[in-house]
C-alpha cells in the first residue's frame, strides 16, 4: 500500500506539472511576453517571471497531493478490500439513480460471495453492463420528450437571441444546449429535482439571471462590445452558468450531504461581492477626498490577488473545522464558487458600465479604450483568475480546518 501511495503521489504531481506546462506554453504561444533587451542583457534569468511560473504550479501540486491524501484516507479500508472487479462494479453502481441503489448494493454484496477471480470478472462485467442498460428513471418516452424539447430550444435560441441581441447567439446556443443536456441527464437519473439547500439554490439562480441580464444590457447599450465576446469566451461563460444552474437545481450527492456548507458558501460569496462593490463605488466617487479614494483603490488592487484566496479559504476552513471533515470544507468552497462566479461577473459588468457611462474610461485603471474591455476584464478576472486562485486556497482551507478539528477536545469521555 505504501508503494501504491507513493506511486499515486508521483503520478499526481507529474500530471499537475504537465498541465501547468501546457498552460504556460499556450500563454507564451498566444500572448508572448514583451522582449526587453535591457532586461535580458542585465540578467539571463528573470526571477520575477520564474516565481510567477513556479508559485502557481507548486500551490496546485500541494493542493492535489492534499486531495489525494484525504481521498485515500477516506477510502483506505474500502480500496484495500476491493480488487479490480469490485472497483469496476462500484464505479458502475455509483452512476445509478437513487431508486436503483438497493439493486446496486445487492450486486456488490453478491460479488463478495464469488471467490474465483475469473468468475468475479464475469459477474462484475455482467452486472456493470446490466446497470448501464437499466431504463431511465423518468421513462423512455419522457426522456425522449425532454431531449426533443432541448434540441428544439437550442435551435431556436440562436436565431431568436441573434435577432434581439446581435453577438449573443453563440452564447445562447451553448447555454440552452448544455442546460438541455444536463436536464436530460437529470431526468435519466432521478424523477425529481433535488434542492439540497433551497435558499442557497435560489441565490445561485438569481446570480445566473443577473449575469445573463448584465451581458444583455452591455451588448444592447454598447453593440461594439460584441466584438470582444469571442467564441471561446461565449462557450466558457455558457458552460460556467449552465454548470452552476445544474448544481443548484440537481445537486449531486457529493455536494448535498452537508446542510452547513451551502449556507457558508453562499453567505461568504454575497458578503465579498457586496464589499467589493462598495469599495468600487468609494474609489470612483469624486465627492470623496482623493487620499481616501486612492487608499481604497490600493485595497482593491490588493484584494484582486489576496481577496479571492481568502474568499475560498475561509468558508472551506470553517466548514471543515465545524464538521471535522475535509469533504465538508470542499463542499462549502464549491457552493462559494457557484454563487460567487456569476454574481461577481454581473457586478463587474454593471460597475464598469456605470463608470464608462460617466466618462470614467474602461478597465481597472479607467483609461480610454474600447468598451469591450469591460467584457474582457469581467471574464478574465472573475471567471478565469478567481477560480485559479480559489481552487488551491479552498483545498488548503479544508485541509487545515479538518486537521485543526482533529486536535480539538471532543469532551470528557465516560
């Protein structure tokens, strides 16, 4: 087992480093850094750039190893007792809807009675194939109707939205298409939607509606901004919003087992977005003293790099410490993400559009430039940068919280 653990750790770290290497190659290829002969002559090694490359990679390597450690710790007994046929059957059973779980448990228990390895393989393969061939929970006719409706809505969405808001057709097609596909998946696995946390789910749905509304408002008021909604950005935004909607309305079991996590995540996201919007309003209010506005602007600049880390770290730490569970901490961070990302995107577009309408320019420095920079900043900082910083921060918070809770006294025992 120790060799298996070391091998998994090595492979995990290698995959993370390889993934970041691909990211850096893509960045250098698509947006090469400016070459400065003076800097190059002064030093063959740019330590600033080296640190920018090394720190995110190291943070993700440590975070991945922490996730692996807690995953192995949670499933050590189960993995030790299960062989390859058992693990394959367990993976197939995990895909079953709620009302089929008893059947899956019966197949797993029956497999335990089969001793001969070839027979175990035959039984596991036949059971897995039977699990995949089970009829959908909602019935084939209902599933066909839902799938047909999703396809029709996807086809009509592009034409309707393009006529009303030019430039938003690709986003509409992907958003409706992905949402329809997820609806078909939900119908195939369960007869009803599963709101693990109704209040937090309503907040998520409201955040998604705000994000779509502000995108429409931006493109209607400033049609030239559509030039900055590239296919990649449109697909990214559609995938994010449809994924958040799916988690909020058909919450996976992995995210819906803790009542505390959704409320912690939603509360932290709402508070952080409100504080950010207040700081932006203060920094752009000409009635306030210049020194105060400059101080707030500096805080915003620091918050871009450190605020996102704290946003994901704190609820993950809190939930893990209270529940004494790494998994609860990760659930809290997931709910933080699905509330924060669409809401922060909507807030960024709204505030930037307000500043631009008042003659304040665009971008963080409020300089003159195309209005499409509003969309560039909202997508990059809120949908790309914040999750990039937040993922390892959430893992660190959950790991530290779970470790901290393990050392807390649990009371006098009889």
